[in-house]
C-alpha cells in the first residue's frame, strides 16, 4: 500500500522541528533531533472552522512555547482541546504551557492515563530528575573522548545522537522542576468523537500497547492517524511500560483503519503501513519466544539470551550502531522484560 501525498515542509529556524502539512488544516510539527535515547515529541495542529485541536504537548515549556508560536503563525483561532496520547513526560510536561496560553482549553487523555500521570508519572519524573545530572555528565564525558557506552569509538551518528540526548536531558532537568504537572480535564475510556465544523476527529483507545492507555486520533475523512508512541520510526519505542502480548492486536486495529498517512509519536510522517506491520511481526515473535522461554522455566536473564531478535534489529536498525543501541535500549531490553512479566502473570 503506497500513497502519494504532497507534503509542504517548512523548517522553523533554530527550533528542533519542521512543520509539515499532512492535509489541509492538519499540520504536524515533526521533531528534527537525530535518533537518540531521549526524546521530544511530535505535535499535531488540527485547525478547524472555528478552533484548533492539538495532539500532544511537548516535553518542556520551551518546546511547548515554540510549538505555540508556530501555531500562532498559522492561525489566530483558539485551541479548544489538547489530546495527550499517553502519560509519558515527553508528551505531557508541556500541558502547563498550553493551558497558560489557552486558558479555556480541555486536556483529553485516557482515564487511566490521567491516573498514571499523577502516580507512576510523578514518581518517574522524580527519579529521572535525580538521575539526570549524572547521566548528562556521563554523556558529555563520553562525547569528549568519543567513546560509546560499550567503550567503542563513536560513529558520527552516535556523536549527533548523544549530543542531542545530553541537550534534551539538560533542558528537561533545568525546566521540569519549576513546571507543575497539569492533569487532563477530560478522561475517556474507549472513544470520543468531535465534530468541529466540517471536520470529524475520532479520539480512540484501540487497546493496550506502548502503555496501558494509549489514545490515537483518527481523521476518517482525511485518512490520517496520529498514533502517539504506538508507532515510532525509525526504531520502535516499545519500552518498559508496554504490554507486548496485546500490542500487536492493537496495531492490527490501527492498520485496519487503512490510513493514508500516519503521524508517529517520534520520527517522520509515514505514508504506508510497513512500519506498523513489521512491528506486529516483531511483537508477536517476542510474545511467542518469551512464552516458550517461561514454559521452559527460564529466568529473565536466560530469556534475554534465548530470545532472538536479530532479524528485527536488522530490519529497523540496518548497519547503524546508533540505531542498534536504540533498539537494545527500547526494544530488546525493556520489551522482553515486559513480555516476561506478562507471560508469568498470565
Ligand atoms: Zn511514550
């Protein structure tokens, strides 16, 4: 399935994103940081007849302010809804900045994501902030001697990725402590369909995946899905809060919507379904291999060794040492652990 869409690219000077018109009035702010292990999130503006619906809020006030300035350069219409696709900090820390800019705003999330934001999210934020200075210093030291975590010489791609990671950690560590966590004002369970003038905006929970409470935003007329981190490119972001045994089925439902364009939580706009299809195959393989390991009575350490994801690492990371490192950090490590937990508690 291949689609030809005409994209309009506008790179915003000095900001870490470019604006891309996915359909009339649907503008994605796509992050331009090189692939790394730290993230800022893509943001999408859906400009309607009288108002705007925004998807995801950025991970710092500075990034949110840059997104708001970009939106205001496009339209003076007010933002009526801000959707948090899930509770992870890089998608929600900007909530406070968006509410300040648009005080009438409703912030929409899955009802469970709201609870996770206040519970696990707050705890994670605290421990991340404690670890941030040490991690940033370690990355800076590694960059000085150009050696990666394994002690090998860094490739240029690793230098770019780790430099961006250090900058993102430092920015978050500076800004997050003074930023209140503004929680969603509207919690939804399965679906909320907004009709804004001529536009239909279908906000849906398709099932557990990247987190237990992901939302997607579907524009059925335009054929666009804004997926949050359910889909990330080039390397998927499965992560430690994922539910691998249900993730594939959730992605199948997303693929069944037959989108012409997918705006992922991180990475460029996708115009075919190769990435989610490959993710489905990988998640099914992880679930199957881990279940077999658990049935053999293997420990998590043994399971990590017996599960073979080489085919998928090659497919997502190619020959890139940096992308292989991201694959290990966000797929091989945490996804296998999450699948192991799921298989043992079945
Ligand atoms: Zn996430």
